[in-house]
C-alpha cells in the first residue's frame, strides 16, 4: 500500500506541473512515470478519443509509462488509432460509463471474450481508469495497470488517478480554447467579448469607456447604461465609494506611475443592490494621448462557497472522527440528502457494557466519573477502530459497534471477535495501571450476533444520523444482557460461530465454551450461545 503522503505529494506536483507548463504535453511522460512509481503499478497510460473520417469512434495512446519488461502502448502501431465501437460488449458498457465521467476498475479474471484475451496478452491482472472530460465531453482516459498481482485499489490511489485526470482535462480544455482562438484569429477587442472575467475600461476620471459581456452578466447592467458614467457609482457599494475614489486618484495621479499587476479582493455591487466578493486587477494602458485603466474582475462567489463548504467539511470531519471510524466518517461527510443509501446487508453487531461502573458512580464525584468514563470509552473505541469496526452509538457506560458498515467485508465476524478479546485485555490492563483490585475492578460484558441489518441515513436535512437497525441488532443487545446470568464476559451466538467457519477465523474463538441453548429476554425461541467465562 502506497503511503498517503507520497500520493498527496504526487497530486501536488502534478497540479504544479500542469499549472506552470506552457504546453501541458511537455514532460507528460515523466509525470506518468512518477505516478506509476508512486502508486506502485506496472503501467500508466493516457488515451485520447477521436472520430475517424468514417464517423467511427477510435482511441489512441500517445503517452504512457511501463515498468521494466513490459511493452509501451505508445510505441505500438495498434494503439495509435484503434477502433473501439462494437469491439466488445463489456467495452461498449465502458464507453457509456466513460461518457458519464465514471471510474472503471476491476480484475482481468472477471472479463470475458476478446477483451479478456487482450488484457491477458498484456499480462494485466488488475486495472483502473478515469475518463477525462473536456467541455463536458469524453476526451480520453487515464489509467493504471497492475501486471504483477491482483489488487484492490485504495481510496488514495483512486484520488490520485481522479485528480491527475481532472488536471489533464483542465489543461486540455485550456489547450482547446487556445487553439480555437488562434484558428479564428480573433482581434483583441473580441477577446474582451468572450472573456469569462469582467473587463471594465475607465479613464483617469473613473468614467466607464468599455464594459464587456462578462461584466454585463456579473453586474447585471447593460453596456449602454454604463458607458460614460462614473463606474464607482454603479459597481462599488456606497459605504466603500469614498475610500475607493481616494485610492484610485492616488494611484493614477502620476502619468509615469505604473500600477502594480496585483489582484485585490473586495466587495462589489450588483444592479439589484446585492453585494458579492470579487477579485480585481487594475492595469494601466498608455494610449499616447491619454492613460486608460483596464480592470479585470472575477466573481468569487462560487469560490467562496466552495471554500466555506471545505471548511465546514473539515469541521464536520474533525467532530465525527472523535466517534466514528475513518470509513464511516468518509461516508457521512459525502451524504448529500437523507435516505440516499438505504440497504440490507450482512454485518456483525457488538454490544459492550461496563460491569461495576454503577457502583463506581455512586461512590465518586461527577468529575471523577466523567473522566474515567471518557478514558474507558476511548480505550473501547480504539479497539473497535483497530479491528475495522465502526461505532454506531455510545450507550452511557457502553457502546454499540458494527463490523460490516458502511460496507461489508470478508472478515467482519472475525474482526468482531478479535475486537471483543482486545477490549477485554485492554480493560484488564487499565485496571492494573489504575491499581484497581478485584473488588473495585471495572469489567466488560460483550455480546455479538451476526446476520442481516438495515443500514441507512435517518433524520432531516438539519440533523442526519447513520443508523443500523433490525433483529440482528436486538439479538446482539439481548446476548450482551445475558452475560451476567451466565457469569460470562463474552457471549456470541451460533450464527457468529458459523460465520467464523466461513471466514476461516475459527481459531480466534478456540477458547469459547459451548453454553447450549439459552432463552433471551423478550424472545420466544432460544439461541445457541458460546462464550468466555468471567
């Protein structure tokens, strides 16, 4: 697994390279090599899509990197212009997905037909590719191949591929816009008409001389209404006009003084009276007989919203990370609307409660009780996270954890048992460190059941809660409650033991005793239990 910091460094380097290069294709092969080595893959490739004269869809690989011993796709005549329409049913579905901007990943063993033969010929074990969109259209795709082993792509590796593809798409978009401009040989005046930023030209008295279409759209005023009028009266908030006019006069009083080419952030005024953030750069233009000033203005409203959202996400992530595992934090942060991911899936549910805590509460001051509770819950939480579980909720002096949320895994039940054992050991070690005797020791009662649960996001847009519900949860809670009457510290159901067999994890419960059929509170049928005596 490649480290997060290495992949983050490659993303940063890719962004810097793309932003600074006059032609993004310069050095692209070196960039692909760095990506390949950072992600520890066998091949990194960049395909571009085109239509042939016959109207057929084709793609070509002109840039790639391959590890030692593998052939370069860019050097193969086959991949210079390969017809991809009606090539293979699976590939046809990929074309649809790529046009939608969707990531494609998988293993060659799961492919069929011609596509599998092609991938086997290239020695590909696992693959992942991200489409590159330019002006909303599929322009090409960037991909990773692993020809050494099958692998499950990590979140960081996916982010590395997605971000680099987006950077290439942005660079290709700029390249396409530039080529279009040069092909049409537009005049400089026409550039102002097609500019995304507002361009306002004023004279030394602050009177508007020009007002491009972007300025009309941003400020909600027509060019005809603006030309010939003091610009500050139209786009500067009234409370800022006096200082604006003083600053403009000071900056423009000397004909020989060149304005610094810097961008300033400030507030501006729309025709409807609303204020909004802008970025302004004022450039002096010497016309010989007079000096004009061109203001280049960018609306920062969207950027500010994104920055605010990013700060909000980081605050939410920091708060959630105190209670939930990283995978559940990522899921909850990504929620855009309630009840968007309801599902029914297999999971193992664990309930843990502290024995002896009630007595401790009665004998100690509130501050002491809270401090100890926080310490013990932190210890229990660490064991949940260390065994790939998520904390569904805290329950006073205990908690409910789920193994298999938000996604099921191949060792959920094994992880739940390991978590229970590590909780038991961690609390025992805490008692030793706290010099607590057998009489005053805190112990835990743990119950686990495996089965299907309902998983979904409940609540309103103002408060969402990720919930795990169902009979499996109820049984796990009742099993934990049975620990006291059976003098057990850990109890699990027969379904748990069966799941351990399936997962190949039976050894983790080798010391569990068969406690036979037991009746649980509130249930008519008995449950077969196994456990560890206190």
